[in-house]
C-alpha cells in the first residue's frame, strides 16, 4: 500500500512540468538570442543596401565620365549658328546657358540618314541637381530647334569645367580672349557629390593636338612633314588620324567667330 502511494506521488510530480522560474529563464534566453539575431540581420541588410547604392552610384559616375570622354575626345573646330542666326564658337565654357557646349564628330548613323556625322552637345547641371547632356539634331539651328535631354547623374552638388589653352594658360571660361584658338588643349571636369566628394578628371582634346601637329607654325617639324608628304605623293588635306573627315568641319577662324 505504501509502495503504491509512493509511485502515485512520483507520477504526479513528473506530470507537473517546468516551474514558473524555469519558464521565465527559458523565455529570457530565447529573447536575448532573438534580439541578437535581429540586430545582426538588420546590420547585414543595411550593409547590403549601402553597398548596392554605392555600386549603382559608381556605375552612374563611370557611365557619365565615359560619355564625356567619348564626346570630348572627338571635339572638332566647327562653329555653329544658334536659333537667332548668330555665329557661335566651336567650343564654349561658361559662355552661355550651359556649363559646356561644343561640336564633336563620330555621331553614329547606322541607317544612313541624310545628315552629317557632326553633333552639337552641351552639358549642364539643372535645378534638380542633375547632370544633363543635351544634343541637337542639326548643327545650324532653326528658331524652333529644341535640344534633346539625357540625364546622366542625379543628386550631384556641383559641376565645374576648367580649360588649359595651347600656351599652358588655365581658366574657367572659353574662349578666354579674342585671340583664343578654336579648341583648348585640355579640359578638366569636376563633379561633386555628397556620396563621393569631388570626382576630377582631365580630358585631352585629341583633335586640337592633331591640328597643332599639322600646323607648321606650332610645330617645328611641320615643314619637314609637309615636304615628306609632297615627295611621297600621299598628302591628304582631310586625313586626321582617329577623326572622320567631314565636309561640315570648317576652321573656327572662318565659321565660329
């Protein structure tokens, strides 16, 4: 009888389960583990989002600089007529409504439209803090000519242009003076953004370098090169390495002043 009572008591004790203190301790442990896991997960997600945003911004900056380099590397000394019929120089920096405006060659024409391969482009920062590329479908504009806009960058703080002339002089405007050539020697572009700070890059104008190499007055070997070409019978007035010859390219001295 006593043995049966002891077995019943032990069975009742076994069915009682955990005490309140044990349950509270277990809940506290699981809460601490869950809180730590949540903080770790939030940190991973935040780092991932920040990394993706940086990669996107870096990609946009790389694309914008690549477009600038493509256009500037093909700049040519071809002036235009604006909407009012006034002649404008081939290259403008801080001399008009845009921070940078110039003519470049190499405009693709895959379906052989009846147009030139020269294109007039401009770069500026608009009121929304966006870096915008504008281009016109014609060089000499009509009164109703409107540029087509392409947004290259967003959320930028500043966009500045500096130029270096043929004699080594630097400035923030072009043409700097009455006797300035059609193109500067180099262009420095500075794009400021809160995420990256200042992004600075210098672009040499290949067309200007080639023109100076062909000009006997700016290169002491010009006469020798001219004589060699005459002797070889291979002279070519339009042959500039790397730049497509185009009948619309005219000297700035006769078309851009």
